[in-house]
C-alpha cells in the first residue's frame, strides 16, 4: 500500500554514426516528420496514443490536430531535454538513453515520465536518424 519506484526510458536520438543528437532545428523537424510518418503508417498508432493517455478514443474530435500538437511536443522535448532537471542520460553497452523516474502512488513520478513513455512506445528514436532526415 506504499509508493513504488517506477521509471521510463527511451533511446536518445542518434545519427548513423551513433553520435547523440541533442539539439537543433534539423532534429526537431526530423522528429516531427518521423512522428507524423508513424501516425500514417502504423495501424496501432492511435491505440498507442490512447494507451499513453494522449487520446481518450479514436473518436476524439480533431485527431489530426491532437497528433500534430503531440508531434511538436515530442520534438520540443527531444531538442530541449537538457533544460529538464528530471531527465538523465544513461549509457549502456554503447547505447544512449533518456531516463526519468521516482516514487509513484499511481501517478506519474516526474513531469517527463509520460513523454518518455510515449517516445519509447512509438519507437520514434529506436532507429538512427539518417543524414537525409537531418538535412
């Protein structure tokens, strides 16, 4: 009946040379484009947004606007994470991750918890960004 420690983790954006990309307009644009591409191609995209608390149902009014807003939020987070006190970067076995967490009584333990969970669930940063995406 007490609090539990919970954490969220997602890949840090990297390029094809496994170099971390932590800022820049090119990253923001590439993340937004990748997010919107996933929304068009992945049949489970809306279900994932529901599971992550972004949408209440696929019948929500103006789903396209909600998706565009969330794409911008994800891109802003990834290009400005260094300004956040509740996120750390973790390096394990040659891979780079964002991690956040803390004690939870059924709520989100940090402000960044939901967005990191969403990035991981959608797999936005699972694949390296190509030079074409970052151009």
